[in-house]
C-alpha cells in the first residue's frame, strides 16, 4: 500500500545544505526575471515628463559638477590630453552601475516581504532582476559616454591623447564584474538586515563614502603621489581597480597590473559566492525574522 | 483494495515561533545556539516552547505554531483544512508553499505545488491589467507562453475586458480582485494550495470562483488543499478534511464528520448550550428549550422569560440558523392569532410543531419588538442539536448522508 520513497519530486525539510542552489529551477523562472526587469523599467519613470531622459541627465549633471569642483577648482590632473569631463563621465557611469546594483539589492528582503510572504519562487530572481534592469540603464549611459567620446575626439581639439585599447573587447567581463560585485555585497547586506536592521543605516552613507575611496573623480596615480601612506586603502579596493581598468580600456589611462586583475577576479567571485550562500540560507526562514 | 497514489506526504511537521519582539535578545540566543551547535548538541530552544494556545499565558517565549502534523494526500483529492484562528492553518500553508521552512519534519511531494495564499501578489498599480496578468502569472509559476495562450480566457473570466489596458491603480478594488483571481484560476500545477481567497468579490463572482474551483478539482483531477472558514464552501469542494487545533491535527476524516467535529468543539468553548441571558436590564431574561431531546419531527417547545412590564410587547420573532449561517426557519408572532400575543404573564411559550429540521446543530437569533420598534436583538442566544429520528413514522430512521436536505416536509403519495 505504501509507495516507494524514491520517486518523490522534491522534499521540504529544515535541513540546510551549505550550497543549495537549484539552477534548473532558476532557469524555469527566467520569464519572471524578464517581467521583473520590464516592470522596473516601465514603472520607474511613469508619469514623468522627461521619462527615460533622466537616464542621461543624472550622469551628465554629475559629470559637469565634478569637472567644475574637482578639476577646475581643486585642479586634479586627469592626464595630458584627456578631457576631465570624459574622465569623470567614465568614472561616474561605472560607479553608478555598481552602486545602484548594491543599493537596489541590499533591501531585497525588506522591500519584497509582501510578495515573499505569499508566494514561492527562487528568491535570487529578485536581486538578479535589479542587476539586469540597472544594466539596461547602464547601457544607455554608456551610449551617452561614447557619444561624448566621439565628440571630443572628432570635434574638439582637447582630446589629443585619448585612444581606446584593444583590450576593450573584455569590457563585457568588466561590466559583469561591476554588477556581480554590487550584487554580492547587496545580497550579504539584505540577508543581514532581515534580522539586524543596523546595516540599512550604513548602506546609504557607506556607499557615498566608498565612492571617494574608489578613484571615481581622480586617477589612482595622483592619489598615490599625494597621499602615499594611505594609498593602499584605495589601491586594493576592487572598485578602484575596476574603474581604472575601465578608463584604461576606453581612454587609455589607468593604473593596473596583471596581479591586480587577478585580485579583482578572485575578490568578486568570492564576494558573490559568499553573498549567494548567505542569501540562500536566509531565504528559507527570513519571513519569520524580518 | 485499490493502491493509493499518494502525491503529498507531510511527516511530523513542526514550526516554532518566538514570541515578543524579534530583535531583543536574539543575538544572545543566536550565540547560545551556535555554542550548542559547535559542541555537537541540538538547538537548546527547541525543547522549550508551549503549545499554541493564544488565550492562556505561557511560560516560554517560544511557541509551537505547528507540532507534529502528519497527513497524506492522494492524487485528485480535495483536502479541506479547517480550524479556528491561530490553529496553525496559515503556517501549514506557508510551509507547504515553501514561503518559510519547517523547524522539524519533512514534506515529500510528487508534483509541483502552487500556492494561492493571497490573490494579486505582486500587482503593480502603475502597470495595465494585461501587464499585471503576465507579471502575476509568472510570480505564481507560469511561463510567458503559458500565459499568452490563456490570456483571452483570463480576461474573459475576470470580466474586466474594457479596462484591460488601463493601469490597475484606476481599478475598483473589486475589479482588481477579479483580475487577480482570474489569473490564479488558470494556474495548472499538480497540487494547488488555496487559502481563503474565495471570500472575495461580489456574490456573482464568488459563485463563479467556487464553480471554477470545482472544475479544477473534479473535472481536471487536480489535487487541491483548501483552507477556509466557510463551511459551506468546504463542504461543497472537499472530499476529505482535517481539523487543526492548537497546532496539531485533532481530527481527520470525511468532510461532514470534520465539520461536525469542528462545530461541536467550537460550541463547547464559545457558546453555552441552552444559554440564558441572565441580565436584569434585558427585556428577554431567559430563553430555553423545554424538551430534553430534539429530534427531527418532534415538537420544540421554546420558553421565553420576558420582562413585559418594561415595554408594550407587540411581537417576538426568531430565526433558526444552521452552522453554515444559513437561515432555515423564520418564526414570528406577527403571523399568529392576528398578531396578538398574550402579555399578561412574564412567560411566553412557542411551540414548533413537527419541526422540519434535519440532523445537526442550530442556533437561534431572537428579536423583541415593541410598537414596531425592535427593542432587543440577541444573536446566537440558544444553541441546540437536532438528532435523527423516524420523521415519517414508517419505522426507518433518516439517513443524513443520503438525504443532505436542510428541511423535511410531510407528504402523501396517491
């Protein structure tokens, strides 16, 4: 009368394996990922006049302000023949992508407890959708960056020493690094905040502080020259290396080495895996502690 | 005997919750747990914990919302889960739908489980009805192509065709719910878990929803777990039921037996049988049934003790309800003896001759009218049980299962 125990499709139990990722399940929910991205994109600028134009305005204005403050006022050099505005735009767009991934995913559990409390789907879909919808935004901003790039190269005599390197073919990998680095940290924070809310206070100003330590508005070489005793803080910040690499690929200026590239790769993979593990452990019971 | 095809097996499922504010003392408890864990011992807080009785004060900060629940569900079965508030129904559904994990125990399943703990999960007000159908469908586990193939049916079922390309925030709340339920109705998992979502929308839509649920379970042979307080709906839909009480299953069996068990259990705690309103200010001082036993077809003698000096009594009426809250009988002095009732004495008697009620529990609401104004209305002031009898005096005791009627009538055949 009893059935064999072997043919169960799956089991719900309190046992937690360290890594319990069901990739086929995530794949089955890929449509949901797309629809979440679509929702984010559609709803973000509903009932605004400028709509998606805000994607352009944000980095442009920040770029102008940064150029005024840091280059014109504080006279930070961006290298001869590299227009400061272009230099800043490169840093800002990359930083924006990373920080929006981080802040967007860091409140995953809290912001979605309504849905998570009622329906099951692989929770990791939600932070992934944040990364993808931000990628779209980043794509548009990159387009703006390259438009200015072309303008400076062809219509102005300021960009005399700007040349894209052939390693630009690795740009997609670099973008992946930015997104997944932000996602990894975001997932760790979102998992911790389900129980201890302290971290939510940290995220807001922490991200802002981190920007100053990530060589967004200055070249790493200049920082090393001026503040050599604390330069390691900035130098081994993975985001610094990523931004310097981005500038190297696109503008041809940047301070990096093979060792640093390896270091970034390992750091990003480690943080992302750690985030994934913690996130997975949390998703089973977070609804009781959030 | 036919071999059982068990699709879902729940084994010794328990769920512990911490009471009070989560956050105070959690770090110390977490550290303590970790300390026990590295020494290879079990969780120290799992031993403590009371049963989940919300009315009495417990000794511990931890309670068991569920404790040792076991049951099996066969393929194609519609299992009703009934129980009072806080009996653990929702916790069980949450574990079944993987929203939260159990503390101990295991659930084994042979099919995909989709849960409907709420309709319209993830609806976004800024998006149109059509966009929300896709989003909500995907959240519930459908693929885009599945939704696309059913979208016309969904829109038709919802009855919101005109508004389908309007943002949902412009919808009335009823329309939102209709749209949301329509999406859920077209889910096609092997096992469907439903929490009281049928209690939405207007009467017409509710009827439609119950009909659809019946189609799903009977016509398409889907396995359904259904939680509800609506006994009529449970009776309609389910083939079997379990009763949850303080976190453990206290009864399991046929739907009718379960409902009977649940009601009679409820009655003992919340309403007194042969209750009397012993309040001096009340006009109706006491109401009781004089008969020792009420059987189908017997006379019921209801005796009222009234404080008639206080008012000019003109009318007493009572409604007799079954426990599905359906009014079965209406009895009023208005239609008796030209509306005239004796008021000289404090005692008023009403005899229902050859009562037409079938076996079961009933309750009585009473209204007292003075000069066309209702001066007193008592709800559930009397609960009584009707037992089976030889109603037709033919030597056969009524078989409730085969009759399933709400009322009986005398008749003749020529």
